[in-house]
C-alpha cells in the first residue's frame, strides 16, 4: 500500500527512458560501433546427437572478407568445470543447432555468406527429444521429489475421497523470442575484456567470461544499459558471449556476433516442456481432501535445469493432504531456462484445469469452488500471508464481469454472431523475494544526484521506479536524478528476474539515502548554517524540496547545495 503522503512513489510519471527509446537514442548491445570492428556469424550443427568426424572449411576460408574461422579444432579449451555449455570444446554434438564454427569477416554479410559454406561430416546417433518417451527411460529420469515432503497422507486421502478427478496435461516447449535478438560486441585492450551484451545480469556474464579465460573478474567489464525484452532468456550467459570474446582476442580486433532470428530458438534456452498428472479428491460439498500433482519437465543431457512446476500450488488451497513430486527428464536438446513465472505458470495451468474439472463433476460453480477452499493462512506453515486480497478480487471481478450470467455447461454460451464464448477463472501465485543489492548515491552542490546500481532494465520500468524511490527519499525532483545501470563497474546488484529488482535495488537506494541524510546532517553543523537545527537528531530531520529540514518545523531548513559548499 502506497503512503498517501508520498510525493513521487505511486504517482504518475513519464518513463525516464521513454524519450531515448522512442527517438532511437537508446543504444542496444549490437548498436555500438567500435573502430575497426569485424563481424561473426555462427554455423550450426544439422544433427541432434553424435560427433563431427570431419570439417571442410576450404570454401568458407576462400570466401571474400573472411578473417578467421573458429571451431573445436582451434578454439581455447576452457578449464572451468561447471556444466554451462561452451561452444567448440569438443567434436561432440549435444543438440540440433549447436554451433560448430564461427566465421569472422570484414562485414556481417561476408560472415553470413561464408558461414553457409562451412561443411561437416557427422557420426550420427539416435536422439531422444520427446519428453513423453524419454521419461520412460530410467537413465534419463532424475527424481527431484525429495525436495518437498508430502503434507498429510495424500494417497490414502485420495483413495478415500467420494469425488475424484484424475487428469493428464501437457505443455510443449515455449520460446521467448524477444524483439531484440541476442548479441554481443567484444574488444580486448592490454589483456582486459570489454563486452556490450544483451543481458539481464551483467555480473553473471562478467563472471562467466572471467572463468572462461582464466582472468580476474576485475579484468572484464560488461555493459547492458538497454535490453529489448528478454523474459528470462538473458538471465544466464549464453555461448555467444564466450565465442565473441574469443574471436576478438584471436583477431585482435573488436568483434560483433548477433543471433539470427532462427538461432533464437536454439541459442538461449526456452520454457521446458511439461507433462503433469493431477489427482484431486473432494467431498460432496467441494471441500478438497487430497491433491497429488506429479510434474515432469525436460532438461538437456549436460545440465540439470529444474523449475518445480508442481510445487507452487501447495499454498493456493486449504487441503490437508498434498503431494507435489517433480522429476526432470534428460533430452537431446539445449538446456531450458527461466521464462515468465517459471514453474508457477505451467503448474497453475494443470492444477487449475483439474480444479475446474472437479467443480464441473460436483456441479459447483468454479469460482465458488475456489472460495470454498480459500486459504486464509499459508497451508504449509500456518503463518498468515503478509498480504492477500484474493477474496476481494473474486468479488469485484465477478461483479464487474457479470459472472452470475455464466452457464455451468461447457460449450453452452454463444454470442450474437453464433460464436462459442468461454468464461473461466483461475488463480496462481508468485513469491515476493529480495536479493542482496547495493547502490551508490552521489549528490552534488548544485543539487543534482547520480544513482548507480549494476542491475538491469529489460523493459518493466526500472529506470523510472528507482528514480522515483531516489527522488522520494532524497527530497529532490526526479528530473535532477540520473540513474545508471547495466554496467559491471557499478555496485553489485541482482539480475533482473523473479520480480526481485525493485524490492532489492530500491531498498539499497533507500539505505543509501538514509546514510546520505546522516552525512548531510553532520555537515550542517559546520559552516554558515551552524546551530540552525539545534540539538535535533538525524531521525528528526527529513530531506525534501532539495533541502535538509526539521520535520517538526519546516521553516528551519538548509538547501543541500548550501550544506555542500
């Protein structure tokens, strides 16, 4: 809830980055122009599993403008043993579309043309990319059920329930495909690496590159001030970052590498496919007796990625007996990654669909079914929720939507044009998390403020909301604040994901503002303003309207600029 006394937080404000974006002044990773820059284009595997037996690069090497071609035969072998995929480490092929060569040329067009001339012979193996088939192969199944213990005795309660639903649901792989394709520009100077990258977390990219090349983290600088959408696809560093930096080092020139649109389907992860089996038991009045929600999602053969799609529902309903076993299934595909409420949205689709099916079986309105099983407290811990207004949302939504006119029978509502109309309801949950974050606030004698934190802004308005927070607690106008992000030289902050950025970075800025107020209070005791605040403590002071002043007597005030002179 926003405090009504707040001047900026919760109030309308034009986006800080809005003008830069609509006028084209905002520069994205691939839009920087470095002197003497070369261009790279990725050639990809045409098999899903096996190994390269022979590479024929002669045609590509003779193509106009080609400077160098990187492959597993001449690329740096990384000593870091973490399971992140790095290209060109061996002839082994682990997924279709895996990079087998990077062609570096004078222009992008020349690099793309030559990349199409790269030829490879393969020793092909049978690949398994179907999660439904793969989960029946014991060696591909990784049981994660031990992570969350059953609540009550779900199997017995389900067996004893008078009314039951058993259903299976499947969701195919989903791809992010943001407007801005992934890409990077890398350059080396005196053994130090600078990279412009599309990233939700510059520190993750920095650390990945430092580990790849065996150099100190301080020798790598990553910039990502603007991101053209990501939805989770840029949370982790991907293989193009390493090979771009490697190419730049090999040719001793800046190098730019950009994914094509088709490479966006294989180069940065995806929402994993899921198979879900849901069993729900209830009494005749709709009170839930048991929920057993088994979920499977796919991963790659070389890294275990999990998102626990069956676990989020455990806090949604009052149900004494609940089990949410979860397993991942190894497939011959790239590793999945996070995508828009990972796990939670996939699990909600299955669970909420099954709740609807049970409501229909009991002849209970689906909205009423959810009210009957409404959880006032966290069913897992018994603790109250910090905030929950779902019941009020139910009432307001039903009233405004005209829910009372909804017919219970499926396919029974038809509009004036004869088209079928479906009205439905569902609920879901997501955590309210924080992560360690830091920020630096600098205030100048002219009253202007510089705020810096190495987080990211992929589009939700981080530039704007952090500017709001700074303005609120520093007592200056938003127009007098410049907020910088997307730079690994700035104070460390979390990647932008999981809805943690504002709560984390905003809190860091608030903390910095408190320290700054204390410093200004200390300085106010010196110079021309000595004694104006008497014995007032810092807690009795506030920053507002560009000044430090007494809360109890606003006439006693000193302009920030005057304090700093």
